[in-house]
């Protein structure tokens, strides 16, 4: 983005004022430029804050996928050393290929800085608003991999995890649940205040309270939606 009055953007308000005075600007000209510079600096701050939030949302999505990929690679290494069974190696190798492709896709979308995960997921009509990385992999692709895992002889399925499990690391679950609960509690406080004026809003209060109960009852590795409304949308409540 190109900004106007670049030399003033790097100055403090006092330095900018003194520089304008030396140029013998009229008060009206000075005020006009100052307002432009102030707004541009605010825009830079807004853009920086938006970028931070963008990074947080995308990392929350692809980091569990990266974790799953590391596990799959370690299983493949174990397979090659101790369980040299063609079906087993083929299934895990294909699983890794799909995970790598999906991770690249999500990281590319992240670096584009044009959409949040939810925005992109809604445009693509993904299930669950794309809250978990498995939502971003077509069912047809997952089914083909699952068939390969099913083809592994039973006695050689040891140390092979179920592919495409909808789970996230427990540490991430704890953080996301805490954030969701805090946001939901704020929404509850706001709803109670509104209901004091508008009695028709009371059903909303009960719905939010139910959402808090659902949050508290979530499993340690369960994907966490971005809002309490997502708890009902995704079938958790």
C-alpha cells in the first residue's frame, strides 16, 4: 500500500508540525495533511492487528494437521524397520501424501492474506465451517485412503492409527476452549442486559447457557468451533 506524505509518516507529531512550519504552510494545509497522516498511521495499526488475527486463525487450523503428519511419518519409519508389509506401507505412504498436499494448500491460503479459514470454508461450502483440517479434504479422497488402511492384514495393523481422526492436540484444545468460554460468557452478560429490556430475548439466554455446558463437557482432543453458535451447528449440542 502506498501512503501519501511519506516523509511525515516517519515523524513524531511535534517534528511533523515543525517541518510544516518551516515550509510556511497555512494552518488549513497543515491540518489537512495531519489528518491524512493520522488516518494512515491508524490504518497501519489496523492492518497489523488484522494480520496477527489472520495468522492465529490459520495456524489453529493447520498446526494439528502438521502434528498428524509428523505422527504418520514416524509410523512409516517404524513400518519400514519392523513391519515391512506392502499393504501397510502403501496405506501410510498415501496418507502422508494426502496430508502433505493438504498442508501445502492450507499454508498457501494462509500466506495469501485474503480470507480467514471460515470465509474460505464458507465460499467452498465445506462442512462445519472448516473448523478442522479434515473438513478441507474431500470425502472421495479420504475414502480412498481408508480403503487402503482396511486392506492391511489384521495381524499387521499394530501401531497404525485411524486416518483422518477429528482431533486436535489437548494443549490446543485447552487454549481454544478457554477463549471460547470467555467470549461466550461475554455474550451471556450482553444477552442478560438486553433481556432486561426485551423479554423476547430470554430464549437466547438459555441457549448461551447450554453452550457453556457443552464447552465444559467437550473432550480433551475435540475440535473447538470459533463461536458458541458453532457448537449447535456442528452437532455438539
